[in-house]
């Protein structure tokens, strides 16, 4: 972990305005996400912030959607453009990997378009059997008709 970076999972420290700008306005995966949806995502997750040890400025963010026992989904990992190259992402990932290891988490997943090399350093690898996974994506090309519940 970089000496000038501090990682915390204290939700009171999160700069939610900054996180919204990063995720809802700058990310390739969630651009346009409504602020209310972003707030709900943070509130329902285990969040990690990366901070400049001197100024306290938030430099990065990541969240885990998890039951803290059997499964975690790592998502919304973002490092401020001005802080890239300072090992912020590596510091975040080292702290998250340590927290997951402490829990004995048997499975953590993520999706990325461009950071495979970073995540591989922390034990992530391509799925051995990707055909076993499925996703439900409302409003996709598949019919959205729902069976009657009555």
C-alpha cells in the first residue's frame, strides 16, 4: 500500500458528491445513473474510500455488495483522474483483499472492461465455466412479460 494513501471503510468519511460525479458522470459502466440510485447502492454496500493521508481528500472508491459470509461482488471501483499513477487502485485492492481474506470469503466476483491486470494481482481470474452464469436484465431483448402472482 502507498504510504501517502489511507484506506477506510467508514461510511461517514465518504465524499458522496465526489463519488456521484465519478460513477454517475465519468464511469463507462454507470454514466447516467440517477443520484438516488447511487445513494441506495452506497447505503446497501460495504464501501471503501481511498484518501490522501495529508489532505484527507478522497482519491478513490470501491464498493462490495456482500452478505459478508459466502459471496461478494466488487463494483464501482474508481480512482480520480488526478490521482492515477499514485498506487491508489492498488492500495484499495490490497485493503479489500485483506478484508475479504479476514472474512474467509469463498467467492468474490467482478466485471471489468479494462483493468484485468490490476485485479489479477489480487487473485481474480477469468471464470472457468462462464456458461454457468446468467444475468437477468430487465428491458432487454428478451420478453419482459411476468407471470401472474395470483
